[in-house]
C-alpha cells in the first residue's frame, strides 16, 4: 500500500515510519526540509521516498503522490507564538486537504488531542478545528485522539521526568490535581496502524487512553516510585498560568512557548470516552507504570528512536535548516583550531560524535552550563535538551543548545548551528583532515554579528573563547587516552 506520511521527522512520525515499512508499505514522507531527514539505517529503505512541502505555503503538485491510498496527518503548531498557532493549524489543515484532493486517497488518519470539555485551551481548540477541516473533505476521516503520550523522550514524559529527578520537594500549581488518561506510545502506534483502510473506522472519531486515570501529581509520584525516589509534592492555589509557565521553563528542558501552551492545556481534564476501537483492534492497554518502565528501558539501552527535542518545537529558530547549512565566509569572526592526531583517527571521530549531553563539551563544562543558564534567563533553549542518542548523530538532532546541520561520518565532518539567544548567528564545525600523510582535527567556530551589539558580544567573550575552544580541541583528541 502507498501511504503519505506528514510529520515524518517529528516524534510520532519517526516511530510510525519503521512500523509501516515493516508491514510492507511504501511510504512517501512529507517533509518541510529534506536536509532534516535522516540518511542512514531504516531511512535508506527503497520503500521510502521524500516529498518536500510546507503546508503553511502554496501546495505543489506531484505525480509522486497521485496514487496514495491513505494519508496520516501528524502536524501541529503547539510551539508557535501563543497568539497565532490557531491560524497556523487552520492553514496547514486546509492545505493538506488541497494536496490530498489531487490524489486517489481513500482515508485520512488524524492524530489529535482529546477535546471532551466545554472549555478548551487555545491549543486543544485549534486541534479540534483542524479535525473539523479534515472531516469536511470528501476523503473519509478516521480521527484518533489522545492525551498524554508516555514514551522515551516524549515531551510530557521528559517534563515529568525532569521534575521528579531534579526536585525532591515540589511546591506546585493546583493544576497538578487535574485528571488525565495517559497512554503508552506503543499503544498509540497500534491504534494508528490498526485503523489503516479499515472501513468500519471511516468518518469516525475515537478517544484513546491507557487503563489509568491519574492526576499530574499521581503521575509524578508513580514515576518517582518506578525510579526508586522519594518525592514530596505540595499544591498551592496562588500560581498564575504565567508563573506556572516560568516554573516549567526553568526547571525542565521545555521551550518557553511550549511551556505556555502546555500549562494552558494541563488545566483541562483530558479523559477518554468509552469506545469500541480497543476491542475492535484487539489492543491490550499498557498501564502508566509499565509505560514508564518501557521508556526507561529504551533510554538505558541507548535505543531512543525519536525525541520531541529534535523537532523544531524545541527550537528558537523558525526557518528551515537549509538556510544555515552554508557557513558564511564574509562579515564574520572566526576561532580556528588545528590539532595533530597522533592516535587512531576513528577514535577521535567517535569522540566528536559523542559531544554534548552526558559527555559534555570536553573542557570547562561549568562555563557551558553557565552559558546555558544565562540563555534560559534570556528566554532561550538553555543547555538541558541534551541529545537523543549517546553515540549517534543525525541531521536535525539537538545537541544541548546546538542543532545538527551536517553529520557526515564518512566525510569526517560535523556542523552545528547555535539556537541560544545571541546578537548574531553562530556555527561550530569539526573536521578530520589529511595533510602530508598525517591526520588533523580542524575545529572552527564562526560568528556572524548583527550590528554593533554583536561585535561587542564577540569581543567581550573572546578571552573565554581562547581557553574554551582551545581546551575543547585538545581534549577531543586526548579523551580516549584519559578514559
């Protein structure tokens, strides 16, 4: 079967794609930026093809998608400006329908949010509006609606994990008593694949959830129990939504915009209605505690397939990554380091591929943490995003407050783009080159300033750069010998 998959580089899309391929389907991945699509492993499968399209702009036509039989709509704009994401959702859904009307699709499968309360947050209301737009097309719609999705590196899971692991005692807003019905990511994928071209589900909407209905407080305490931690939580009625957003933003790895939209949604009870889909598809619901255990197994095995942080919802940039891939050469400041490699060059390459996250930045990590803290104070992404995988890097991945623009292990090159708050733009590039039959590590930091403030910033941090970048280059080479 030929399937159109939107959101292919997002948290759900990256997990759904391998399942569809294993079932023998041919999948056309709709991506806004081809450069963000991985080029290794399952993503090189002959049954996967790419279709570049931005659903917020004019929709192209293509013979490639004419004969698709079903399409998944996994797009949302939750991290956009709190005042405009509703409009963006509407534009995106309308353009998706326009695109699909060019095809022979027999079904749209939509993953949205549970919207059973009369008073909804702007985010949930926009998701409901998107569902209504998709449902008005001549193509049958199957709507799957979920609340909190529990899986390794999902946004909700990481926020709950951050709070539990960092705060032994929590004084929290009263919305922690709101009831929700979390669902394991494995069950979500079972539902999404189970309804594929199943005519009984056409033009129907289903709420899906796990077997447990819990408050956020109960979810925090149960995760703590799974981790063997003792935690104390006190709720107070005095925290405004804005204060709650700041609280989430500074304690967890979430972005500020996402924290605002999450808090607004967290105040709404999200409990699934009874439906027959679970029985129809023969799905066995996974409990919240078991979903948490499965998520940590993935993390401990270093086998996390996707992370919400790798989506641009965790980013401070809104433009395509393609616009940053070419490192500028004019009007920039540079810090270039070149160190001879006297050991195995492949080991040094592995050191480069392990940078950031738990490994750190090889020199003066306390300065990197301070820079991340200052970034948070300025409304940036900070240093807490870490990395999805301890050893593997793909284009589009996050590395703390950097974004991966190029990761070519065969060419021995890694290029990062800064997503921290800066009066300019910054790149960090690592290469292993050959000269005179010797290997060298070439490390280049590039900064393109914006106006006088950008130039003052560069000169003010120049003394720190001298020590940090020089120490980092030296220790990337020495790390294997230290270990």
